[in-house]
């Protein structure tokens, strides 16, 4: 009995051990299975990442190539510390070309930097400038700034209008303009060496279109400033003084337009002169161009003289522009034309046009304009003696100049006409300078009463018959 119990106990213990061993083995298998599953999941994740990396590599390479090439464009429009010196030089050049005067330029101190973990790639640099010039000169300067190859911006500007005294003394407005000029210095930060991309040059060629778009997006676009174009300086008093008769002069807008028109014609004359003297132009073409030039120049000179005689350009800014951009360039072209074509003399059409203008001035009582016209061509007249037609015109021009001088002397004589007495059967009498004079009586040296009629008296002065109406 006792033996049977021991056997039973042994069998039971063995069964338990067997069951425990089997359970441990089953549990171990399950653990191995879970670990295998985890490894499978990890491998699948790695495979997915690898697939994504393989799939995204071309796109990543594309972005890297585009960014590298765009970075080159950024370096072009943003100066480094060395190029800031070139910026100073460019600003001085802008002033010279636009006639703006820089009275002050200094670099503005940057505010204290905050504590930052990462340094900035773009450092802002600000300059404070003070300029002097009229509105259109300053606008031309700002146009140069806008069109600069570097990135520049003007965040603030302060404008103080010129005083009347400056306009009177300098002949133009001298507004005081203070502005801030900003740019950025490109400072690429250090880092790991760029990853080498296999076949970079070939892949870059395939992306030229997209690279070009990105470069255009960061490039500085330029717009052409078209100048004054009939506008007045808004910081100059637009009121126009009255003339001697008390009548308001021509409006500012019209004066500006008249000057603009003349300046455009003078610009065309200067271009024509340059074309006539361009290397390679045939002699026959040079003669034709210079003849056209001489005719145009004469027409503009007549127009300017008429404006001067009528005294219609009273707006000081317009007066200064007429002198600087029209009269002085015309005079320079006239001198050069005379130096080149002096041996041939002025053409026939020019002499005829000049003679007609001089006679018109004399008939309208403006002999000074006739003499001004004569002075522009007087030195060239001896050169036409070999040509009978032009010689005759030259003699007529000299005679007109002589008549103009006589008329000027006549206008300088003081003649106070008190009236005339005309009766049938009696010689007409005129009261001149308090004296009763008849036809044939002398009035002053070289001046004789020639005829007396209602409302006018005819005088004979140095061989000319001149009429004074009252």
C-alpha cells in the first residue's frame, strides 16, 4: 500500500514536471514568435523608409540643385562687406549723373543684438543720406537706387521744400531730402560639407528652366524713369508773377510743356549730330545729315528767341531747365557744326529762313531779336562769297542787320507826340517834344519829319522811313 502511494506520488510529480516543462516550452515559443513579429515589423518599417528614401531622392536632389543655384543669385543681389565700399562709389556716381548733391552719408548703428542661439544669414545694413536737389533730380536719383543690381530699399524719407532765395540765387530748387537706405549683407553660416550629387552638371542642365524662375523671383526688376514729362515741381510755389503790364504770365503747366517740347527737339538734334559723326558714315550721308541738322537747329533757335522776346517763361524752374537742357546744348552743337563745316558756310535754305525771320522781327518792332539771329551766323557769311545765290542772301542779311541797328537807335530816341493839326490849304503840323514841326523839319540828329497823317507820323532816320503811331 505504501509502495503504491509512492508510485502514485512519483507519477504525479513527473506529470507535473512534464506539464511545467511543456508550459515553459510553449511560453518560450510564444515569446520567440512575438520577438520575430517585432523584427518583421521593424524590417517592414525600414523597408518602407528605404522605399520612401529611394522614391524621394530625385525630388530631394532637384530641390538641392535649385537651392544651390538660387543661392548664387542671392549672392549677386546682396553685397558682402567688401562690396559695401562699391555701394558708396555707386551712390556718388548716382549723384553726379542726376546732379543731386549729397551733403551727408553715414552708416547707421544697428540696435543691440538680442541673445540668439543661431546667427542670422542676412545682416541688415542701414545708411542715412541727406541730399539736395529739385524734385526731378531726386526722383532720378531714387530711380538709380531702385534699378541698382543690389537689393536696396528706402524705408523712410523726409522732404523739406526749398526756399525762394535758393531758387533765385541758384536758378533751381534745392530741396533737402533725408532718407534711410537699407541693404542686407549675405553671411552664409558654416555647416557640414555639401553632399556630392552624382551627375550634378547633367541634372542641373535639366533643371535650367526652374532655376531660371527662382533666380528671376529674387532678382531686382528695373523700371525706366521717364523724367519730368510736363509735370511741375510740387515743392515749388506754383504761383506765377505778373508781367510788367500786370497780366498773369503763362501758366506753369504750359510753360513746362513748352520747355519740354524744346528740350525734346534739342535732344533729337544732339542725337542727329552724334549720328552724323558716327565712324563709318559715308561722306554724302554726313553732308545730308548736317544740312538737316543745321535746318532743325535754326528752327529751334528761332523758337527760343521768340520765347525770350515774349518773356513767357517766368517760372524759375522752367527757366533754369531751358538754359541747362536746351540753350547750352544748342550752343555747343552750333560751335561744333561751325568747326566742322566752317569751310563751306551755311546752306541756302538756312540763309533764306534766317533772312525771313530777321525781316519779320524788324517789321514787328523787335530789332534785338533780328540782331541775335544775325549774330548766330555772322562769322559764317564770308564763307559763301564763291556762291552767287548765297552771296546775295548774305548781303541781304547784313542789310537787315544794319536796319535792325538803325531801328534800335530810333526806338531809343524820346519822342513825345502831343498830336497833329491837318487843315485843307495848310501844311500839316505835329506837336513833337513840345515843338510844332512840319514835314521836312529836323527833330534830332539824323531824324527828320517825313510825313504827318492822322494817327501816325512818318520819320526819316539814317535813310530808313519809320512810322510812329499814337
